[in-house]
C-alpha cells in the first residue's frame, strides 16, 4: 500500500561561492516512517537539512519543498517549526543554566491571560512530555548537570511540545554511548506510533540497518539511491556512499612482536575537584614500543581523563600513583613536560581544544614545537613554511596552500593537520583520542594508514575510540574502562565486540 | 579568445587585488580620504609640514597605548585602567622630580617597578583567580584615579626640567642640508632601502619554495606606493624640524612590537592563546604566564605613554588620563583587531591611532566646535567595525578571469537569462486558479533561477589561469 508522502524535496540545487553543495537532489519521506539520510562528510546532508529547516531561505537555492502536499518556503527556523518540522542538531540548543522545564518551553512559552508566563501549566506540560520520551528526572534539574543522552531526550521533549510532525535528527547518536543510542532509537520507533515521522542523519550504518524504513544515499551533492526496507544492507549502503567497494577498511600490518615497555601507569588515580569524584581509578596500563593499544569504554568511562592525566594533567586533577616512561618514574604536571618526555595528544575535540581555527595550517602544525623553527626565540619563517609543506605532502592534506586558515578545511583535513601538528613534535608515544570521529570513510582509511606507518617507524600509540570495529581492527591489545575503573584487558586474538561491551557496561 | 590589452589587464589586476584584500587596505583608504577632506577644508594646512609634525607628536601616546591594547584584546582581555595609570605614573615622575628633587632616572626606575608589579597583580587576578579583566581593570581605573589625585594633591605641578623638555618638544638633530633636515633624509633613505630589500628577499624566498605569490607587476606597484608614502613623510618632517623624540619613541615601540608579535616564539604564543586558549594549553603553552606577560607589557607601555604626555605638556595635572583608554581601544578596533581574540596587527593599531588623532586635529584646525569631535569619532569607530564585519567573508575576485569568462559564456548566459525571464513571465501570466499548472511553473522558475545563479557564480569565480591555454 502506498502511503502519503509527508515530505518531498524536488530538484534542490544550492551553490556556495565556488562550490555546488547540492545539485538536483530529489528525495521523499513517507508519512510515519523513519528515514535515514546517509553520505560521506561533504555529501550535502547538513546543507539539505538547513534548506528544509529554513536556515537557507528561499532564493538561496532552487527547487521545491513539498510538505504535506503543499509547496512551502521557510524563512528561518521559526517558519519551519510552525509548520511542524523540528531539527535537532548535533550541538544541542539547550541552556545549561536553566532548568528542564524552562528549556522545554523556551521560545514558545505558555502564557496566562495577562501575558505572563504560566509556570504551573509549563511544569505540568513538561512532565507530560518527559513521560512521553521516557525520561525519569526531576523537571527542576539544571540541564547542564544532565548527561548528553538525557539532554538529547530533553531536546526531543521540546520538539514534541511544539507539535512536531517531522522530526529531524542530525547525528543524534554521535556523542551517545551504546545504551543511550539504543534508547533513542527505540524512542523513535515509539514516536512513529504517535504519528511522528523522523529523518535521521547518521554515520552509523548499523543503526540504519536496524531501524530505518527507508534510506536516501547522497554523494557529492547528488542523490544516489533510495533504498526501501527490504533492500537495506550495510555493504550496499557503503558502496553507494563511497562509489566504490571498500574491501577492508582497516589496512593490514605485520603481527606485533613484543618489545620494551615505553609507558606504564601503576596504581594511578585521578580525582576531579570540580566534579567531586574519581575520574580514573587504579589504572594499570602498559604500552610497548611499536604497539597500538586500544582504550575502549562508554562515554564517561574516563578514557579522555586518563589521556589528559598522562598528557600533563591540564585540568589539574589530583593524582596519585605513578606514571613510568621507559621504566623511569616521571612527574608530568604540565603538557610541556609531557611533550618533553616525547608524548603527544591528538584531542577528541579538534575544534574545541585541538587546533586554532583562526590561524593557518603552517602556524598550527609548528605550534607544538616552536623551538624547532626558531633560534634565540626568533622564528625562522622559511623553515616554518618548508616544514609545514613537508607535513602537508606526507599526510596528504588537501589544501590550496599552507596559508589556508584551519576553519576553511573539511573535518578530515583538519584532523590530518592535528596529527601533523603532533608528529612535528617528534613524539615516541602518540595518544589518539577519537581520531576518526565525524570524518568520512575515505579520510578514515587514510588515518589508519598513517597509524600503521608510524608503528612501522617504532612509534607507540594509545588509541581511544568509541567505535568498536575501529578498536578491533586497529589494536594489538585492548583495555576496557567502565566508570573510571579498568575492567578488562584483551589481546587482539581474544577480543570480540561482545566481550568488550560486556566489560564496558559493568 | 583574444588576449587582453596589458594596460587594461594591469588596472583590472590592481582593482581585483584591492577588492580581494579590502580588509587590509580599507583603513589606509579611509586614512587617505580623511587626509584629503581635511586638506581641502584647511586649504592644505592640515598636511603641511608644521601641522603634520604636530599631528604625529600628538598621536604618540595614543599609538603606544594602542599597541599594548592590541595584545590585550588579542588575548581576549580588556584593560580600562591604562588612562589613569598612565597619568598617575607620569604625575609620579614629575612630582617626584619637582617637589622632592629626585633625579629623573631614579623616578623612572621606581615607576617601572610600580607598573610591573601592577601588571603582575592584574595578570594574576585575571588568569589565576579568574576575575574578568573588565572588572579587574575597572577597579584599577578607580584606584589609579585616586592615586593620581593623591600624588598631584589635586593641583597642577609644572616642570622646567630639561629631560621633559627634550622628550616633549625636542628634535633629534638640527643639522641641515639646504632646507632639509639631514638626519631625516638619511632615515627616509634607509627606510626605502630596507623596504625594497625585504620585498625582494621575500619574493625570492617564495619563489624558491614555489609558494603561490603576488605577481611581479603587483609587487612593484605595492612597493612604489609604500615608497611614495615614506618619501612624503620624510619630506614633510625634513622641511620642518625633523624627527622629534616623541615620534622616535612611537616608531621604536611600533617597530619593536611588530617584530616581536610577528617574528618571535613569544609573539606566536600570545596569538595562539588568543585564538584558542584550550588548544594553546594542550600545545604546551603556559597560558597563565602569557596573560601576565601581556598585562606587564601593557603596564610598561602605559608608563611610556604617560611619560610622553606629561613631557609634551611639561606638567603633572589631576585632570590628565581621562578617556585615554577609550582612544586606545578605539584605535585598536579601527585597526581591525577582533574582539573574539587571536586576530589583530600592531601596525594597524598604530594607523588606527593616526586616524583618531587626524580627526581630532583636523576638526580643530578646520574650525569645527570641539564638542562635535567625539560624535564624529564615535561614528568613525562604528563605521570601521561595521566595515570589518561586512568584509569578513570577502571572496577573492579576478576581474581578468571574469572578463574572459564573460566572453566564453556569453551565448550560454544570454540563453539562460532569457529562459529565466520567460519563466518569470509565464508564471505571472498563468491562470491563477489552476493550482497544478502554477506548481509546475513555479518548479520551472526555480530551476531556471538555479541555472542562472550557477552560471553567474561560475563567471564570478573565474580565474585568469583557467584561460591560459585557451588564449
């Protein structure tokens, strides 16, 4: 039985200066389905959703949006929300210092007869919507103190309170752990019964195969295919996304032969004074020369905190226990000390604390070791240019020149700059924190290849990742953390996704 | 396709370059306009040797403050206390010398110690205790105002000390060749030689590394313009009294800070902290120390500015220091420094200071009542920042390429434009009751509009290089 199309976008073409972001994109979503839009970074998914939600208003694109059988044109989010289309972005639009009920109704407050805010009704309604999304928390809680998963549910409650008909979620599970993700997906299935249609943009194809009723694949700003429920298959999606078949996402490297220990933590603890709790408890990890060791665990398991503690403790945790480098106890109390000991840390948040967006590629790459391009504190710009050129070439960073500012690069290229920045400091121990988060399949493969190159040259790598396939595909040994505690250690031969998940959810 | 006439091409390239780099050139163009307007209003008096020398002398203390303020704002901070601190330090030195008979150098050394300690305290409160710099320096503003009143005993203290006379109204050397001050001519000549050599060195370096760079004709044009400005400056100063100590100090401060911010490790670290404090921290930079350094540097420059001011007027006065910080901040913003941090040039802050003082000086000279001046100044500040925001995303344009592209796509363009106009007409004339028909026509129209915009964009972004093998 053919259902009605709640949404149809026809021949959407959108150009930005010098680039065609979308060219003749056509797709439709049927009423009451969960529709996935997938594609590599830069395929145009977000641009398409910005057009749909009115951020790119009429006149800036060509083509038609047909919503519930009528051609519509939205000038800004307010219009699209009034029509019943709500978009929830990756970066949540919540106010951390306001309470849950204030957040749910901010912007569309319930008013009394006199035009004042009707707080009583607001609270009642908020409770109702929280029940609907299955969130059992006090509505007086400040949103900032909630976990990311719970915040997402608050956003959805907010969307429901705006009489949403079509809910768009942009990478909703990117920052969620497996439990919260599963919860969210179940919620979407439940909402289907309430008559809410949803569009999901996601990199996680497993989710798509599990819950999608249909999928649109975009590539290079064009629609490649629409897959119906019975046609959905991970291999086919990947093939359509990248336009080629990827035999093996993880490049092979020779089997690891044990060598010396380069980094070791012994009974190491870190206490976060701001959060009033231990973020790392009794950590005992070992990293050998030429080895890739994975740190696996859910969000909040203390993986990044462990990395920070090793990399000079910039958050000033109270620490106890010892960190040993090449068998010697070291005091790593500033990032500079850690760098001096040959440690480098590629941050999970490349825009937030990894790179300086307002500066150029050359300036960013050399920042980790300015002494290499200077004498008596005076910079040698010639050396800076030639060094930066070298890294741009070796890491295959795609840019017109090293004078390009970071903010103008794609995610994958930014990540490669971040890696280049840390290779420039010539480390012997490299900590990679979520090195492939939010970047496309092609760039991922390149980063895995870089990892193998570095290992071949004798570097040792700690790889923190939320993606189990990545951990399983790239590591020689794996530690699992749960709530700051190290719960398991696996060799590559022993490890399976099931075993890791079991230990991560203790 | 026909090759373009080289003269036409040259001018198109100049316009393209200016439009592409309008953010960098905007302020200079504005300054040129201000100079021109006041020259006309004052029958040339404004740019004459005497007034021009005066203008540069008056600009000194604001320029020095603006240089320090650039670093403060680049690191995402603000310093409201520099006005009264500068006036207090200046008054301290004058009063010590006049009333207590201490030697000038001794007073200056004590003043340096005072200002360095104050800089440390400000830096520690801001970077370690996390008090917003606005609050810390607002408190400082009150405190230093009080200290100024205490030190001057709320009265004017004139000084006849030679030191202040030399700094305030003295000139470097009065040796003359004909009508010209010899030293000034030498300095001017040296400046020209340095600029030309540096440009050639940079060009060679870029060529060696095969970096993309401006073509030779553009580079020569740039050099010619800069040399012309230097020659104008030199002439104007040389026919009057030459280079004053005030101008010397200003130029030295600007030159040292320019070198320091662009060529040293510490300079790079300051900009890194401004661009992203967390990333800087994780790159091994001690953010706390950088902030302290910036406030200590601001303090030392405040002392220099204060000393320049009291020397210029050879008095300590309880009414000095009012609004200095505002002029310095305004000069910094007019110079294009970003409030978001990490972006801003010392040289541009200097030019910003000249813009402000030109307006002040020019309006006085042209006989405007003095109460209009702040209004004009406020307007200029707003204009400058609005201009900066509007030009933030300026796209590069190559008019030579555009011109070739216009030839190449001419027929296609006419056709698509016609189609677009027809689609518009068709929709206008269509039967308004026939919904399906209207939908179809709307669809046609948006499609035609899309094609039209795409082609326009392709022409707009065309580069000369794309046509090299066609010509």
